[in-house]
C-alpha cells in the first residue's frame, strides 16, 4: 500500500513545486506522510462540502488546485470555516495537498485542459512562456479545427465547460470569425495585453474586471473576450491531473483509486433579474 509520502513524491514529480510563484502556497497542507493512501479525491477548492464528499467516499487524500491558507495563519481553531475544515480532515484521517501555480504553468497544465474542453484540437503553445522553459508558462494559444463565429464558439465553450450560475459573458462582435484562440484558467485580466500581442481572435479566461475589459474592447484590432466562472475554467484540469498521477503510480506498481469531484464550488449560486417595470 502506498504512503502519503509516496503519492506526494509522484505528484511533485509531475507538478514541480519550484514552478510555483513566490507568493503561492503549494504542497502538503495536512496529513501524516507515513499514512496509507488508497483513494484520492480531486477538487478545485478545499471547502467543507468537498471535505464531506471525501469523508463519505472514504478518501485518504484530497488534492485541490486552490490553497487553503494562501496568506498563512497562526491558528487552526475550529472557530473559523478553515479551522473547522482542518479539524474535519484530521479527525477523519484525510490528508490535503495543493498544486496551484505550479500546475498552471506545467506542460500540460491547467490551461491545456481548458483549451481542449472548449474545442481546441491542434498543437498548443503557452500564451506567456516561462523564462526557464518556453514549453511551460501561463495560458495556451491554439487554433480551432474549423472557423466559427464568436456566437458559435461561445456556445461550444459553454457546452464544454461545467455549468455554473453565471454562464459565460461575451464581449465583441458575435458574428466575428474565430480561428485562433487564447485561454487562461483562473483570473486572466493581467494577460489581456499579452493576448492582444498574440494576435488571437478571442481570449477566454475568468474574473475579468469591468474597466480593463471595457477599455480592451474599445480598442480596435484586438481579440473578443469571453469571461467564464473561475471554478469552471480550472475544473477540466482535475481529470487530467488524476489520470497523470494514476499512470505515474501504476508505472511503479502502485495502484490508487482516483475520483474527480463534480461538486460545484463556484461562489455564485444563482442569478436574478428585476421584473420589468410596467
């Protein structure tokens, strides 16, 4: 039976923690390295509902994309939501491990899975290559197998991504022809200028703010924009990460069972519209 240390070693050989940003918090959050691991649950967010799913399924380890304590803490008392989560995990012998920006820039990584989910089938290259290795980096750029209108591509992307309350927001001429596409999982408005310079027809990402997006689309010659839910743009990576870990373990004669959580942990639960005034 593999130990937690074995699984962590395999995962970090795939998503090297040295690739993470200096401000990030990746790696093992809680758990005994000597504990046995049979079942691994993959999720985007370390939340109470994900912990409950792990306990119910009998998972020994949760792998999440987002860190639990990004800015550090001095207490894990059960007086806060995060403290209660830690207590739940330890009480039920469930470890927690995070791969965040090191998975974002991996080859393949978070944005590769996003690109495939929205219909890019050919070769992919980083939108912003890593200085140390241009095969890695933030975002991905690729081409559609056949041109689509922006309207058609947005529909295709919506069908390829998990459903969330907010859906997709689209900025640009809906009849514009789309051939070359840039994507970036998670918050991507820092890459707006990079997407423009890449000469793509559309940039799909998440968490676009009003002013940068408005100013961006006012300029002529730039790509259209599609803004998806943060959680939805990163969820496709979970299946790839689970497969890569299981394959790496199997090559060493280690058998583990993996499961991708389908629980929607996007913060927004619904949308509402005011009734039309009469």
